[in-house]
C-alpha cells in the first residue's frame, strides 16, 4: 500500500520538475487484461517461449506460427481498453512543461488513452512492415492464417523489435536525449531486464535526475529509485496525478 507521505514526495518531485520522462513496461497494461511479457503464456501458446517466437529466426522457421501468435495478441489488444493508469499518464503529460513517455509496450494503449508525447521504442503490433526491406504496409484485416506478401514479394511481419534486433534509432535517441535532460524519470511496470530500454533511468540518474518507480514488486531499477510507490499502476498513478493536480484523471 502506498503511503500518503510517499505519494506527496513523488508529487513534489514532479511539481518542481521542468523535464519529465516516463518509462513504461508491460505492467502498465496488466490491468487492461494483457499478460506481462514474463507472465506465463496461456492457452494454446503455453508451450511456446516468447523469446523463441519474437525473433527473426523464429519467424523464418515458421512464418504462419509467429504470424498467428502476433495476430492472437493484436486481437487481444483490439478487444481491451486502456486502464486508469494509461489515462493518468495522458493527464500528467498535460501538466508538465517538457514531457516524454517512452514505452516498451507494443499494444498501442497509451496512444488510445490520449498520450501524444510518446515514443514506442519496441514498435507496435498494430503496424506491419515487410521482412526484407521494411516497407510500411496498409492496415491488414484480422484472421489471416499466414503472413501476406509485400508488393516487393517479401513476407510481411509485425512492426515490432524482435530479440536480437536493434531499436529504431530515432526513437531510441529521443528517449536517451530526454533522459539526459530529465529532472525526474518515472519508471512504471517494467522488470528492467531488457536493454537498452532498462538503461534509460540509469542514464538520467547519472545526470542528476530523481527516479520514481511504480511497481507491485522490486525490480532491477529499484536500487536507484528515490521514491518507490509499491502497487499496481492502475491504482497508484491516478492517486499520484490527483496529489499533483488536485484533480481526478479520466478512467
Ligand atoms: P516484464 O514482464 O519483464 O515485467 C513486467 C513488470 O510489470 C514486472 O516488474 C511486474 O512486477 C510489473 N507489474 C505487474 N503487474 C503490474 C501492475 N498492475 N502495475 C504495475 N506493474 C506491474 O515486462 P517488461 O519489463 O515490459 O521486449 O519487458 C521488457 C521487454 O522485455 C518487453 O518490451 C519485451 C521483452 O523482451 C521486446 O519484445 C523487444
């Protein structure tokens, strides 16, 4: 349970901040009904390891299998809604001078909740590109059992970063530049296990940023947190925004 004192300390840090970066991970979408990346896989996907499916090799070994796994996730995302944590971050963006939301999530829920100052550093399962040349694709209907072909002849894949692939350089550089200039970095719902995203709070800390972490559990980031708000983001973030602005955020 988050103490009123810790909420006030976090709100005071944000109130005095000009440059704020927020880094989110799968935990912020958990209360929308989307399993986190390291939650156990369920149903028919239980026997598959995401770290084998989410790779270029996995895709080329069995394009229909990887395509169906992402289609299952794309449909899941289409059927769920942003939760109060997403809406609180969209509200926070409006009351901070310089704000950037850096998300590792590929589910598009931050944008649906109204966040605009946003970089999706691991891409988005709502977008597709061609495997060989990265050609952008028109929206693809649900229900295909195997990947369609690009006009260039290449197979089409989700526009997400797979294990072993580099992040989109422009988005990563925006995130690092913002972290270097940040007064406060809020880290929400990430285990902090995957690089280079997990370095973002450390880059800011090294330059004097104060770190606020929101998570029901301790993580690789907790060691550098100035304020640790223990709890689910859907419960904690609306309270943090209310403490900061005095107003309730949408939910
Ligand atoms: P993880 O599954 O590694 O971590 C999820 C985090 O969310 C954990 O720290 C949980 O304690 C926390 N959590 C669970 N429920 C929560 C809640 N209700 N509110 C807040 N936090 C909650 O997911 P990520 O850290 O996002 O990369 O994983 C990072 C990256 O690993 C993913 O983007 C993916 C994977 O490799 C790529 O696909 C490139």
